[in-house]
């Protein structure tokens, strides 16, 4: 299954509007709570200016960007961990994604209702955090009980698991998210992974602002940013309504004129996509030729055979070597032949760790 980012938040904060702008999938975006009952799944193209530059150099006929999946999940309300609203469904859907895009409303508009009747981003964030944490505490408690039951046989391994699981439970019970838990031994990492904690997932805070607050924020974004400054998370400002307007432009030149009028360098969704890609710990390697220039996705830290397998499973099974050119060298010298002449193409084996932007060619034998 491909890695997924899940858009979460309270009902009616702009999640589906953002999803539509990201995917152009036409998901329902309505002005009432629980407009999204079932998760919408969309495939998003990852912007990468390197593709066009590389494609021009090799005079390619086709350019193929890489993609990631985004899931628009039903809105959550206070009490979701006990099944309020669409709580159980919401939390189950979050469990299936690899990273969380937490959309928080940071603008005033009396024409757009708020599920709690007022605008308070700090409160909204804490509602989501609390519900996720309460569910995790419940999950951890069940795991502790399970390990303790197994440990009654006197097996030392089960006794150790029960002890480690209890440590994780105690950490969560103090109000700490799972992503902040520090594992010290492999067995601890295995237990934490087995728990599939909702608060163990990386988070990107997407602050939905009005047009005038896109660049510098406002009192709501300032309060939220102060709250999360010690979290290992990124914060992005975006005006979902502007992004929805941008999707209406079919002509690239007209879209650019609209951006210029707003004094925006690039669509906010591009920044969200790139941040999500980074959040999922993904990197891109490239292949370049006259027929096709293409971006491929692998996890950060992937070895060369794994990257080869992204192109075709036979490439990984019969992997011999990888011919690697750094993107900067390809641009500097202008062609593969010139790179080789300069001695800048490296031949790498199975232990080579792929770097973002590597231009790769694989040799294999099946």
C-alpha cells in the first residue's frame, strides 16, 4: 500500500476544500458539519521543477512526476474517543494513514458556521489532540492487559513486554503524545509499533487563514504557532478558498497572473504537498531519457536495489549495479555523455543509499 497523508480536523474547518484543491477530485465541500462521512482518497502530483529542467536537457518526449495519496477524513468532535459524532469511524480512518495534516481554522467569517460556535484555534487543536490521546491510552491499556495475561505463564519475554508496555501507557497517561516517546531497545520499538498509536504519527499543521493573513498570519495563527513551537511539527499558512479559486484556472498564464496579483510565488497547495512528502520521509530519484523523464519515490534511507524495484520487481531481483549522476552535476555538464567525460558518474552496488535528486540507471540480469 502506498504511503498516505490524512487530512484531519474539526468539522467544517476547510478540510474538503483543501482536499479538492490538492487533488481536483471534486470531493463534497459543504457548509455544515459531517459533510464528509466516508473518507475521500485522492492521488496528488508532487511538484518538482527538476523534471522539466532535466527533460529539456535530454529532449524527452514525456515527463512523469511522482505522486502521493491524500485521504480526506470525516470531521471529529469532542467525545469522539467515546464514539460521539463519527468518532469511531474517524479514528479508525486515521489509523490507516502514515502522517496527519491537521487543518485548523484561523479566520473570522460569520457566514461559515463553526461546530463550537466560536473561533478558537488553540481550543480546536487541543480537542483533536485530546481525542487522539484518549484513544491511544485506551489502546495502550488493552495491550498492557494482554501482555500481563500472557505473562502469567512466567515467560520472561512476556514479562518484559508487559513492563515495557506499561512504560508507554504511563507516558501517554501523563498527556504526552506517542511521537515524543523515546525507545531505548528494539523490543520497545516493536511494542510501540504494534500499538499503532494515533499520536505517534508525524503532524503538519495547516492553518486555514483568510486572504489578508496569507503572508504574515494573524492573532489566531500567532497563538497556535506559540502553542506548537516545542513540537516536532511544521506549520503552514494557506487560504483554502484562494486555492479553490486557483483550481478554476485552466490556462497556466492566467493562473500565474492571478498569483502575481496576490503577490504569491507559488500555490499554497504546492507547499502543503512538498511538506507532506517530507513528513512521510520520502525522497525522489530520477530517470532521464529521450522517451521519458520520470520521478520515482522511495523512503529516505532506501538502498539502490529497492529503488530499482520501484521501476520493476525484476530490476530488484536481478540487480547488478546502479549508475548514478548527481542532479547538480547533470545540470552543470548538460548531458550524460559530458558527465561521464568529466568522471562524475558513479557506479554503485547493493549497499548504496539513494539520495534525493539522484539520476539513476540500473543494470540487472534476470
